[in-house]
């Protein structure tokens, strides 16, 4: 099957020039004609989309410049090369044509070899541009697919690591899911707050959500006798339990040393190390206070504490939602960032919904 000819639209109100151009170009291209600007626009409106337009400038009613502006303003026709044909050969006229999007400018009377060469050149450029756009779209699709694959791999790794903690701890996988959704709800609510809007971007919140399950990963290094003890820990045991924050940080730092730093690891380290710091500086492991505590850890502190309060543990029965709410409120400005507590109050119904959605088995 022969290759389909490229389509040209010749727009001119003088039959003399139309006849010359048709004779010159019809053997190599499919040529359609229009005797004025409106007729050209009507042909395109009715579905004739040319690969290139040869457009006279001086025409009655709509002149060539006006037609070109309309073509360049329309999504379907904006990329069609337009070559102006005109007796106006001054520099100012040519510049006007280029400024509104013309691909080229040929003065009348024109040289037929020049017309053929210009048409061929601009069709070649148009084909090249389309091919590059297609290749760009395919590349973008591959990059998107690869990015999604990396993201899925990251999610799987995070899930596997968090289930290792779950297997050794009194806490459950549902705790991990609940705190993950609590922290996202808080971040989404606070993202427009003047205090947090520069930090809580879409990408940051996404990484926050994905890294939250790692918050207690350091517990894998805590001895079973302490981690699984059914009763209250003594002072020595409690000091060892508190080390899970630094154990987790050390594990992530070793990972960072091998694979390099990333925004994800930065947030994960903040959460792992600092989610037991307190707003008033009485927390652990380093006694950070106020805004010195990363926002990621401030959010996790409330999410983790709330879930611990409403959950059954080997050493306690679950508190009611009302009791948990009171304890969180009592910790405003001492244990927790006041803004985060205020967000929790607004979101309490969502917290309860999340708790009911991801119940312990």
C-alpha cells in the first residue's frame, strides 16, 4: 500500500496563485483550496485538518493574520505550520507574521522551487516534532510506570519491616494501620495552617504516610523479656525500652550509609527517633522541646499516644474515646504541640472512624 500523501490547504483569493500552487504541489501532496479566510476555517471546522497551510495575507473580510491568530488559538490547529504568501515583503510585515505564530514567510511573486523547498522543510520539521512528542509521551509513561514500581517496592519493604516489629511486640498490625491514617489526617488538616503550609506539601505527606509504620522499628533490638513483659516495667527495664528510639535511628542510619540519603529516610529517622519527645522537653531520647521537635514526630507523638490509650494491652484495658480525648487535651502544650491537639479536636470523629475501621483481631 502506498504511503498516504500529506495534506496541504492553500488559502488565497486570487485564482492565478491557486492554480500555480495546485499545479506545483498536487503530484506530491493532497491539496485542498479555500478562496478566503472564512472558507478555510469552515473546511477545518468540517474535519479537514491539513498538515500545512499556505495562507495569503491580503484577503477581504478575514485577512491572513486574523486567520492565523484563530488557528493558533485552537488546540486542534495550533501546531499546524502556516506559511504566509504575500506581496508585503517589508521586515515589519514579516515580523508581524512570525509574532503570531507563522512558520515562514514567502513573498509574491514567488519562486516555485523555493515554495516546494519551504513546504518540504516545514513538513519535515512538523513530522519530527510529532515523533519527538510521541517519544516523549512514551518515555513519560515508562518513567511513571517505573516510579510506581519503585513506590510499590518501597511500600512492600515498609510493610515487611513493620510486620517484623509486629511479630515481636504486644502491639498489632492494626495499630500500625491506625497510626498511619491518624498521622495523614492530621497532616492533611494542618497543611493550610500558616505554621505548616511550607512543610506539609503533597510529597511530604505521602512520605510521612509511608514512613509512619516504621516508628517502632527499633523494638526489634529490645530483649523479649522486656518487650513482652505482661506487667509494668521496672526502672532498668524502662530505660532499656526507651532505647528503641535510638536503636531504630541507628538501623536507618546504617541503611542511609549504604544506599545514600533521601527525603523519605530523613522523615523516617525523625519519626523513629523523636516520636516520644514531648513539647515541654521532658521526653526522650534527647529531651527536645517545642519547635525543635520535627513536625513529623510531633504528629506521630499524638497519633501513637491516642492509639495506645484506646487499645488493649497486656498491662491495661482500653480507655474509652472520651477518656483518651481528655488525656490528649490535658497534654496540650506539655506533651503535645498545641496546634496538633487543636487539629485532633477538629478531627476526633475521623479518628474514631479510623479506629473502628482498623480494629484489632
